[in-house]
């Protein structure tokens, strides 16, 4: 849905060479051969090869055989083909696509179209792969053999895996606030040149602190095949400032941790870092929802995470899966996982809002069912922000205003349950949203998140796409790390002792 489902078994097949695993962001050359199915392809018929919305694969170009991204297309029977590299001319999430139209002659069953991405035969260095990792990067092939412009996806499309490159930097991640004598952890991780967490670093490092840190080993190891090395159970006995320096075995300093402040035991609020806004490939993002939560916990070392898929793409089945994942990954004291969704209405009727529930099992009130074929719960939809607030009233949830594909118009609609405005994400910085709140005399907190579409919640880098900013993080000041305390922080009145502060993600 919403492509035609008519007889995909008769639409042909596609084969890609080479196959396997490739380094994200590297230059490569691929040959995709489409073989026409039972109908052939009629004059003015076409195929499309779709790529996900956020991808920075390419760009594809057809004019300079010596330049990067040169792509050639030819039909086995000599038919004349038209080619276009398009954005948002294909149904989401396959928004980027290579259009190949048959403009003279036709293809018979068994005829082929050969597409060489990064064709090196004439001097091109190849085509740049997507700069972020994906376990199943798909060349999704659609066919319109009868020239109706009603495309059918092939039953199977070629896939490759995109894996990280070698490490170019090492990070040491500590909490930013810890109580005297309470345990904390140090996480050591490496990233490649595109900001991907990488498992290709193999070295011992020396650890050093200017103040005594209990249980801090003199040496730690980053091991090939592992994305991080975590030192648990660290403690400091007196208040003060801590940073940990990381040295190569041969002596040079590799990095320093972020500063950690040790505070008295009776300090009421601690810092917990969150990215509560991002998507996975079940909607418009990259990698699965399970991989999304695993990344936030094990590679970005977040304290708090949320998933915010576009509501008009979240089926009832996927909503149940998201709730089950939130329940599974939520570990009070270690990792808080919040169920929720993005209410993704057009700006004219309210614009994007992030809905976060304190408990699993709540009903969705979608902005629409635009990309869903199941309509059994359509009566619960909220087509305007006013309707959304009305339907959510009395539920244990908070709402945040967001600027993305559609910006939130908080002058059009607002409710006290809308506790914050998101002023930074991978889309950019939107301080004007806070200014709108001031003009309306609203009492709101200020948050930043990634709105990540690249499968890297908590460590979202621009790569080479139109997402031009680093993702953001929000620091929640809470008594402890569990949903109840985090929701209390979300709802605490915004004042001089605010429970929320923001920073652009430094990782």
C-alpha cells in the first residue's frame, strides 16, 4: 500500500552485482539488471529504482562519464530509454528514485535493462554509497509494464549491507552529574569519518584521571568486532569535577571524556540525556525499530529514548510492536524507553506534534490514515491539533511541538499538555518556535532531539544529505532514571530552575 498489488510475480526480476557488505560512504560500482516479466514493457512504460527518503546515496548523474556518480542505462534490444534522477516523485518512503522510461520501441518478455551505477568503464571513480550504516540497503524496483503509471513492486529487490569504515576518532562518555559514592560508567567508543559507530578499532588504551576514581582500570581495550568498551561500577568519594583522559598505549592522548560533576548525596536532581524523537524503516527512517533502540542504548549511550514514527504510516500491528519494544527495552535505573508517535498533520491544521505516553497500550489518534489500507480504527483519528488535544485529555501523556516536514503552528492550537517546544533537530535550529510561545504567553520547556532518519538516535550526524545539522539532545533533571521521574521532569513548570536544558549533540 499504496502501490498497485496486481500480480507482482509477472512484473519481472532484478539482480545486482556485486553483492554483500560495503563500507558506508565509499565509492563503488554496481550493475543492476532488470529482466522484463510476462508483459514485457510497453512503449511509454517504465521502471523505477527507489531509495529511501533520507539516503545520501549518489547523486546519480548521466552527463559526465568521468565524474563521480556517472550512471549508464541500456536496453538489450536497443530500445530508446529516458532517465531521470528524481526526489519526491515516488511514493514514500522510496522518495529518491531513478526513473527509466521506454520512449521508443518496447521490451518483450525476457528483454533486459542494464543499469550501471558508478560506471567505471569511461573513467568515473564510481558512485558514493550512503554515508550511514544500514543492515539492508535496498534497491527497490517498481515496474509499470502496461504504461498506466500504476507501479507494482517486484516480489524481491536487491539488497546490500552498509557497514562502518575504520575509526578516525575515539570518544569517552561519562554522565554529567553523579552523587558521591554512587556508581557510574565510562563508555569508550570509536567512530568512522562519517560519524558511524565502528567495530573496526582494535587497541589497548590507558585511562587517567586527575582525581581518584574508584575501580577505574589503568588499561581498557577496544576490540575489533565490538562497538564499545564499557567500564562499570566507577565511584568518586568526594564532591568535585572529574574528567578521564584516554591515551594510546604508545603515549599520545586520544581524547578526554566530557566533564562529570560529583555532587553531595542529598542533591535532589541528576542529569539524564535523552533523544526522544526519531524514526525507523517501518516508517521513514533507517534500520528496524529494534535496531533503533539498540543503537540508542549500546552505541549512543543515551539515558532516555523515544520512537516517533509518522502516524499515517504506523499500522495497528506496528503500534503493538513499538509498545512491546518499549516495554522490553525499558530498564529503570539504566535506560528509559518511552512509547509514542508523531502526530504528523499538515501545518494548516496544527503541524507536527510528538506524543509521548507514560505507559504502553494507549490508543493512537492519528492525523490521518494516508498510507494505511486498514481503516478499522479511522473513527479515532484527530484531523486537527484541537481534536488531538481533546482526544488526549485525561491520558497520561505529554505533547511536544516539532518543526520538520510540517512545522507545528502553536498559535493555531496549544494545550497545557504540550509541555515543550523542540528548537533544534537534524532539520536545523528553530528558535522562532520559542518566540511564538513567548508571543502567546505560553509556559513551555525547551527541548532538542535528532528527529533522526538515519538509524543513529543520540548520535545523529549530517552525512552528505539535506539534513544539515547534528541532532540534538535534551537533558532532563530528575531524581532518578525511570519513566515516572522523567515524565515529572517533562511536566515540571518551566522556571529559573528548569528541569530541561538543551545542547547540540557533540558526539
